[in-house]
């Protein structure tokens, strides 16, 4: 399965959505803490974002869909289903989300 990295966001292709996934009304994969910019999917008509107890999932339903962010190059995603998560940073004191 394919894996993509867009800043601190990891996107891993999987076989199918989890059964308990609920559709979300937006396509924002992650908000940037420092700049306020967001990792998001565009154009909006070709994809759907879901949340389940297992995490965040993205279904790409059309060609020409990409992950975009003001500070990173656009990444085109082929049709399919993906698990989405943020890279974590380790230190002996704590585990924290990487700041992009």
C-alpha cells in the first residue's frame, strides 16, 4: 500500500474504511499550530473525510484530488481509501505532535 507524507501529516493507503466511520463536513486533515494554515484536500467534490474510533480516514472518489497546504508542494492522491495521522515527536519527558 502507498504512503504519502505532507509536512507532519502521514497518509497511508488502506483497503477499506472502518465500519464505524462517520462522515465529517470538511476536508481539513490537520490545522497548523504556528501559521494557522491547514493541510486540506482539494477540490472538495472528489473526496470525503471520516472519523472513527481508529482515527481519521480519507476516501478519494475522483481523479485530480490533491492534499494542499500553503507551505508544501501539492500531493496528488489516486482514488482509494487512506488512513491519516500526524507524525509524533518523542522525548524522554513526553510524546508530542510535531509542529509543522
